[in-house]
C-alpha cells in the first residue's frame, strides 16, 4: 500500500503573489530598452493579479522570458507553485483542449463508458494521477494562433476570478471550476480549484497579426500586455551608420556565447537586419534570428567562402521563412537585395521560388 502513495507538495492556494523577480533572471539576453524594464512590468502585473501576454516580432525572446519567469516562480516559491507547464496554441483548439470533455474510459471493465477528461488548463490545478491540488503557471506560446473565444469558453469567467459550472459530470456531480476564496473546506473530486496566485503567461507574435485570430476585448482586459521590441536601426544615409551598427551588434554579441565574428561580418548582418525591418511598419524580425544568421556565417567549413555567399545563403535560410504569406514581402525582399553584402540575383531567384514574388513590375 505504501508503494502506491505519492507525496504531494503543500501548496498555499489562498495567497496572492507578493514576491519578487530576480534582477538577473534574464542574464544572457539583451533587450534594447534593458532587461530590468521588462522584469519590472512583469512583477507589477503579477502583483496586480493580472495574467501576462508578451508581444513582439519573431525572435525577440518572448518565449524564453516567459519560461524563465514561470520556472523561477516554481523554484523560488515552492510553497505556492508546484511546477510550470508550456504549450503551443493552434487553430484547432477548442474548449476540449483547454477545459476538457468526455472521453471513453480506458478501464476495460467499464465497456468504453464516457468519463470526464480534464484539459490543459484544468490539469494545472489538479494532478490527473493523484487528484492532489497543484498550482502550475501555464505558458501558452503563439496565443493568437487559436480562436480564443472558442478555445477558452467558460475560462473567461474563471480568469475574472469567479467560479463556473461545466456541462459535464464527474462522480455524479457537475464539474466545477472554483476560485480558492470561494472554496469551503477541502475540494471534492469534481472541483478544480484555481489558486489565487495562478497565472497564464502567453506570447503573441505581432508579425502574424493580420493572418491570425483576433482576440476579443473581453479576453484582452484580463491580461497585461508587455511589448518586447526590436532596436531602432540607423538608415543607410546616416553618416555614422557603420559605427552605430557595429556598436549595436557588439552589445548583442556580448550576450551570445560561442560566436567569434569580425567587424565586417557584424556590419553586413546588421545591414540586412535593418533592410528587413525598416521598409514596412510593424514588420520586423528580432535578434534571435540575427543570432542564427551570424552563427551560421561564422561556422562555414570553407574559410575561403566569401562573405557575400555566406550571408546570402543565411538570409534565404532564416529570413525568407518569416516572410511566408506576408502581403508586403516583395517590398521587404527588394530592400534586402539592396544590401551591399548579398547577391541580388540569388535573392531574387529565391524570392520567386520560395515566396512566389513577381519582380517584373520592378524592372
């Protein structure tokens, strides 16, 4: 009998978060406005009892920030948080994925009877195996890839701090999601208790904003939106352009381990970055993609491979996939191929084949 017992963490479900986030939590990452401003905004949101959505272009470190914060919460406050979990939203999401629903019972003796199976959100409140209370902050990556109104359903009420009955039964009782403050005594098997300190961290890729689902105001007002932006990059006609680009790249390079780049490589990559981000408003790539490009061009096995070839190949490999389906992609690619350290014809050829861009109107 003792072998069947499991020790469950003692979780305080009635206490709101009032702790702090370590100042060095984002060590190894670099942000144009500084790491501390992001941490301060997150801590303020948690103290206000808000869920958090990190917004910004691809490659700005949103997911990394969310994971670091939620992992640290579980490590630093084990009496409040038992663990953390991450998932990725999809267009197929429904309340079955988030809340749960009926599924055939796996017990052969029940002859396939239907029983309630909890979803990704409810599993953050109660361990499926032991039925013990848990408190696991949830990271939802690429939140706006899902139809949120359809996927969250009754969770809208839960996110506002109220209890809600679900249209399912468990042990002959209606399944209930209840706030910790509304709980009287110990939770029963049909009750899923939301700890006062439980939180969702979500990321939203603004690069895909026009092609993805829009979130309703009712959903957005339950979250604190924290932008993680890309730096401003000097235009080509800036008299100090090269010095400014080099200074910026060295700031990022100081936090990127394992990259040994020459100044000419840093400036060349920065110019491609600038020419990708500047031609179209609200269309940008973040430093993580730039890091991938720089890592690749500095690791070529043939040391005599010229920079133009290396950089052109890296642009096609890392930037072009980010332009799939973007209406203004021809304008962006035209700007990229104007970069002095890439091969224009190869960029155009890849634009035609990969992105189905017609350059005839430009000729």
